[in-house]
């Protein structure tokens, strides 16, 4: 195995895991700040107006956004654990595990943006995560699947 490409790939994957962990914490604890632009783009109205008109439904909206944060957290923790314990050692199963976990994470988040029709500036966070994940899998690909 090529030590250099495996080291680069595991560093990128770990960085992507930390990025997802930070993003999940923001989604859970500063939800109102994170989703005001989504709400305005999707509904055409201000969230403050919705909050005063329908406080119960506005709270449900925020709860669902916090749940997305927990979904990201539930993906970030295994990504960090697998990267730290197995991916950096070149264990083949870890490549598949991170392919599935990262693909579901970033695919879901980008799918959400596409569904609501808001591919704005804040979507760059999802694109950045997807790029880190893709490069972290691609760079050491030969180490995992090359000739043995």
C-alpha cells in the first residue's frame, strides 16, 4: 500500500468527519440562524411572521431541522471512528462503510436542497463536504482495490 495516498485520504476523510460534526452541532443548537434563508426561499415569507402566526407549526419546523442535525451527528461520529480505527490502516471494509455513510449523508443533504429548490450560497457547505468525501475515497482507491 502507498503510505502517502492512504495518509492523504484518511486525513481528508477525518477532516470531512470533523466538518460534519461541527455542522451537526450548529444545526442542533443554532437552528433558527441556520434555516431562516431556507424558510424564506421556500415559502416566500419571513420566519418571524410565521412564528407569530403559527407558533406551534413553527416549532415543529424547527424540531424537524434539529432532527436533521442529529442525523448529521449520527453520520459524523461513525465516520470519525471508522476513519481513525480502520480506514487509515487500509482495511477494505472501511472504504465501503465510508462510501455508504458519506454517500447517504451528503446525498440526503444535497437532495434536500434540490427538493426545496434552493441551491443558494449556503449550499456550498454541502458541496464542500461532498468534495472532501469524494477525494478521500478516490485518492487511496488503488490502495484498497489495487492488485494484491
